[in-house]
């Protein structure tokens, strides 16, 4: 019976850590669910310009991304240093933009198809020529809502 | 006498360590980022049915050349002065009082040579094919900034709040629906005072 008398009365019991795994698992599941793995590896340089009058892009499911910039060093041998468009994982021509937009639009739910935004992630050293061509293509497929994705910051830093 | 036990209990003490390891991995790889940027609407492909005649004085032309230099209203302008110039143009309110275009809230110089009314004023942006994108964004930013400054001023006067803040609250999906309904009207009212009319001509090649 001495087993039951070991403890003195008044002693603080040790805090049980048995629920620690549960807590950690809870956090783990939270982060697992909110994590978005990058879906396309960038093959172009993509230093976005800065702007101060920005609006946040809410709702990722309503956005189609287009990347524009110089190919990164490993691709420069093949594709040169002229600015290129990247759609998903591939380099593409300006003429492919329209069909890509239509294809992406078809993938979205019916009720979202009219409210899609095209996010243009363009390197700040790109030229406007390619952007104008893209804009023409977007107009052709009636994807009129565009967002020039930028970092938040002082816009005058773009000029340096 | 030895007591019979079932299967021995698995020691769960290291469970926390394993979970922590995974947790740290996901913590590091997670990027909870929302992209931000400048929203623009492109003009539709089909030209409007009837040709609209726009008075020259209601158009504010901005030209960017391939070196990133700026020509605003045929004058070489520094990028830093663009916002003030655009505000002066938009807020001019040149129509005489009594005419239908009279702008009651404008605080500009009321120069009859410049824009009649903010709702008539159009900013026309033209750029070269070799204009750097960074410069273009800076110009866009300044022009949007000019509109935002004016809209903020009117929103402060009417609702004692900033327009940009109201709009952000309206666009935020976490704002309760009742608040959004109320904001929608106010945002629209301010937008009607200073409609964003930014026309982008096709690029020139020379």
C-alpha cells in the first residue's frame, strides 16, 4: 500500500504533456491545408515593379497568371535574352495567349467565368511592346480585366 | 505471479517530435501571400457604335518615349510632377457655372482652356514599344494615384473616410454583407464624381 502514499499532499502535479502532440498536430494540419505549393516553376526572370496605389487580389481561384520576362540563365542559351511569355510551365508565343486564356477559362466553374482577372506578372525590365501585344490578344478573347501585379512600394524606385 | 498483459504500449513520447518536424517543414514552405497590383480594364475590341466627339481640351495626353521620358500635354515633364499635373487637369472644372457641365465640387483653377468636368476628362496614355515596363507602371501608378487623391478628398468631404480605405473594405470578402451593401453605394457615388477614364492608345513603333 506504500505505493499510494509516496506523494505528499500539497505537491504540484507535473503538467501533463500528453496533449502536446495533439496541439502540434492541430497546427500541422492548419499549415498543411493553407499551404499552396508553387504550381509552376518560373523560367523567366520575374522582378516585379513597385507601385503604391495597389489593390489586393483576393480569391485565387478567379485569377489567370501570365508571366513575362527574360528567360533565366539556364534557358538563355536556347531561348535568347529577349523577353518571353511563360504560360504554365512552357514558354509561349504571343499568339498562344488567347487560346491559353480560353482554355483556363473553360476549366473554371461556370459562375466564375465572367469575373476572371488576368494577372500580368511582368519583369520590370521587359519592354512595353510585348505587353501591348498581350493586351491585344486579351482584348480579342474578351478578357478585359487585367491586373498588373506589383510589389507594394515606392513607384519611383522602378526608374533606377 | 507475472501478470499477463496485452500488446505492450507503444511509446508515444516521440510523436511530438515527429509532428514538430513536419510542422516546421510546412511553416517554412508556406507563403501566405496575396498578390497586389494595379487593376485596369482593357477597352473592348468592338468599337462603339457611334463616334463620340471629344473636345481637345478634355483630353490630357501622356506620351512615354523609349527612354522613359514623359511628354504631358506636349510638355517635357518630370515623372514626379505628373501627379500634380493630372490632378490639376482632372479637378479643373472649366465649365462656366450655370452650364450643365458645371462642376460644383471642383477646387481647380477653372481654366476654360482645360477640362470641363471630371466626368468629361479623359487621360490618354501612349507609349512606345521599347518603353521599359517599370516606367510604364510608374506612370500608371501616378495616374491612378491622381484619381485616388481626388476621390479621397471627396470621400473625406462627404463621408469623413478615405475612398481607398472604403474600397478596400468593400472588396475584402471578410467584411460583413450589411456593411458592404452600405459601402457599395458610397463607393459608387465617389466613382461617379471622378470616373477613371484612362484611354490607352495602341503603341507606336517609331
